């Protein structure tokens, strides 16, 4: 139903997830040039030239197990953990990944609302 939140728990298993494909322009909310390029060459890193829009209607818990996440020119390997997505905010919960030769377990929150 329009205007109703999308609630749920999702399990995301993937070999590769290119975040650059999901970038939108901050003003127009339309896919950026980098996002369009990323959809055509998803196996290679492309520059992120926008923001990741988080819909206000989402109330989701994403249990992730992804071999490689590409964000901007950064490659995150063996991404595992939980991402909470609600109220235009993404929260990393117990998320771990390898990058630049080290294993990281950040605690982070990013908000898309203005």
C-alpha cells in the first residue's frame, strides 16, 4: 500500500554487490553517470558520484553474506553481518569485512535524511 512501510527480514547472499549501481544525484534523485556506468561494467570498480538513497518507507533487517562489495573504488571482501535499514538510516550491526589487508568490524550509522 502506498505510504505504508516495507517491513521484513531479508537474507542477502551474493558473490558480488556493486553499491555504485545504486547511487543517485543528491538534488534530482536520478541515477548518476557513475551508477549508469556501473550497471554496464559491474565487474569493475567505478567511481561513486552520488549518494545511496535510503527510502523512508523501509524498515528492514538485512542479514548479509557477500563475497565482495564494491563502493566507490574500494573493494570489501567477505562481508558478513547485519544492516538495519529504517527511517532513512542504515546501521551496521556486527558487520565484518576484509579490505587493505586487514579484517574490520566497524560500528556505523549513516542517515540520508536532511
